[in-house]
C-alpha cells in the first residue's frame, strides 16, 4: 500500500467554456520548479503549509487560474490484490489510471450531473467533477477493471480550506 498525505493547492481553472476545472498542485518531483500538477508528478505533495502557501502565490499568477485554495490530500493507493481487499469498506474512493501513453496518472471518479465527462464512459476525470469520489467500492472496482490498462483503486480524501 502506498500512503500519501500532505498539503496541496487546489486551483479553479478557467477553460474558456461554460465550466471550470480544478487542478491539484503539489511539490514538483524533480525539484526543478517549486510546484507541479499532482497527477503528473506521481502525487508528490508538500510537506508543510509554508511550502504550499509559497507555491499558491506562484499558481495564482497564471492568467487562467480563477482561485487557489489550500487543501490537504490523503490517499492510500492499493498496489496489490491484498491491498485492494483492505479498501472494500472505504466510502471515498477513486481510481488512478494511466493515460494512453502510460506516463501520466489521472484520478478517475464517477460521472457527475452537469459536469463534463468522457464520451460514453461510466467514469469521469476527477478534475472535471470537483474531485467527487466514488461512494461504493463496487463502483470503483468496476471502473478499474473496465479501463483495461494498469490502474489502482485508491482511498481518497481531500479537505479544502478557504
């Protein structure tokens, strides 16, 4: 089981359409810059509120960012069948799926009414649904099996401040 717990910035991003998306920013895993998209950086988070707050000031400078809020991200990523068994009673779940290039990890959750989803799919990218998790293990498991490439089921928690 891989455990992740740390501070992130939650940015509301204008898309140029009639909706915005949310992006989680954490520590850049290579250290070349202060922050990076959490999903593209192997879920690297900040160790302290001070690091997060410093990065938030940088994220706020992007013209496409409407608002940045502090958040605490907690995930337990099941990396084996035994790990998956321990998540069966969790009530807040996501699926981590690799993109088609198998380089970028994406958090996947349920389709949410009124929010964009993937055409014909029974799941949506969580950044499009305000990070709405699955409530039932069976839903997450069905999506994880249906995606068909390497993926993981995750106990997911996101506490967002103002």
